[in-house]
C-alpha cells in the first residue's frame, strides 16, 4: 500500500491544475478531516486506484504488451560468472552459468576485455595494464597460449579462468556486470 502523502501528490498532479504549494495542501487536507475536503480526497484516491488497475490490465493484454514491454533496459548477471573459453558468453544465472562478457570495473571504470585460449604471463603487473589498456594488440604481449582458458583484464586487475568461476569468490576483482541486451 502506497504512502498517503505519495498518493496525495499524485492526486494533486492529476486533478489540481493550479495546486497550492505541496506542504500546505497536505496540511489543509488533513486538518479538515473528517468532513469536507478529506472525503473528496478519498473519492479521488479511489479513482486513482481504478486508473492504476486499468493501466495494469492494459499492459497484460496482448496488443499492448508489445508496445509497453519491448525490453527492460537490460538484464544483469546474477550471480556473475567468469569462465574458461569453453564457457558460453552471455547472461549468467544460477541455472545457466554463462560467463559475463559485459563486465565493467568499478575501480578503474574500464570495460573488461577477454581473450580466449590465453593466460596472463606471470610477469604481468599493474603498470603493464595501466600503460596498455585497452589496446588488445599491446596486451597480447603478455598473453600465453593456453587452450581452454579465458583471460580477463581491466586497467587495474587481471585474471585467467580455466572454468566457470563465481566472481564473488574473487573479491580482489572489482568487476560488475554492465547489463546484457538480448
Ligand atoms: Zn553479465
Ligand atoms: Zn579495474
């Protein structure tokens, strides 16, 4: 159930063309209870509920459905998985452990790049990524061929996955799913 003030706001927006300042209007409405204005407001609230209801019903009918719910803005992996090169890229869920290919780093704000069938050389360090992100060709200088692995990097961290790995098990990596549009 929505908060009364919120509803009153909506009533104002909907029915009062030249509404007085918000706070005053609410105060006035409450003060004059139980007769007069407050009854009118009750009636208006009822109308409002009905409007909402019919909107909801409309959204469920087939024709409207197409128009109103084309796409949510995008869906995020939950949980977020990394994976070896045999793990399908895409939206990850509990039931479908796809490796996220829309990762973004919350620490350096770079998009995370991935390289299939590669692993990062042990000599990788912070400076290397600092200097070479996001140029894939330059980054390849420190990638070794490793069938089945997938290497990940942003400007501040790097990781090689040999199999599906839950990102929550790798707290060092400040990566989040940046949403998928399927
Ligand atoms: Zn994702
Ligand atoms: Zn980063």
